[in-house]
C-alpha cells in the first residue's frame, strides 16, 4: 500500500512541477507539452452536465502465507454539474487463505460485496486530471473458516461502510480515461479480512458517454 501512496504523491508532485515550470516561461508561451502526452492547455472532454460514465477498477494481491485477495468495482454515474459525477459502484471480491498445520491463522474463504453511492469531482480541465471521491453504502461478507476441530464454520457480516479517495485520470481522448485511485474505507470493525477494504489502491478505465 505504501507503493500506491507513493504513486499518487509522485504523480501530483509531477503536476505541480509542470505548473511551476510553465509559470516561469516567457509571456505568450502558455502551452507546455511533453511528447504530446501532457498539456496545460484545456482539452476537450465529456465531463459535462447530463453526460454519463461507466467504469471498471480493480486490483489483486497473490501471496503464500498472507493469502490471496482480489477485488473489482464496476460503476456507473451521471454528471450533475461540470466535472462532478454521482452514481452507483458495486465493489466485490474474495479473500482466500490456506493455513498450514503450524500456522496460528485459520483457513478462510470470504466473499465481500459492498453496493455504494459515490460522488467524484475532477479538479482540472487538463489531460491529466486529479480527482477526489466520496462513497457510502453497505458492506456484506459471506464465507467460511476452518475451526480448531477442522470443521468449517460459516461467516456472516452486514454493516455500513463509507470511504474517501484521491486519484488521477489520464485522458488519451475525450471519451475515455485510464485511472488510478487510492482510497480508505471506514466500516464496522470485523475480525475477518474484507477484500474491498484491504485493497486500497486500484487501477481501471472509465468511459464517458454523451
């Protein structure tokens, strides 16, 4: 997760550096480009009121003694104002752990599902757009774990959840973007690992429709 935070921080530092460099250019030199990928000149996009967006984001961690975790988040939204979108996201994922005979952990298979409303605001009109995001909804877990006597017991959990995130969107064209987001979830404490909460960094793609 530290790598994810470093990615977001470094990317924002890059943007600030570009703005500072551009501010020192000669009058009239208002457009700074790097290999055609970045420009501080406003670019065309579809982040207009009444437009729509669909997207898919996700991440996974595969490890032996720590188990395997994956999570995906399909989402769809509607722009209520310029660069401000609200909608519905449905994170779902799974955590699996096969504990060895000498391990203090217990073998687990836990599915997580968290339908939630979200609001996202894109901060700039440039090609690389920082954004902030708020979410709120419900968290559900279903699964089983292996008890001390080697029998499998059921897991059931229901509770509220919310979150805040920051990220970057890069627009190769006005109709779609590649995105990275780092988010922190807040929910009822649980003894069981939630895939949607533990994977704080996600990558994905959003498509913007008229």
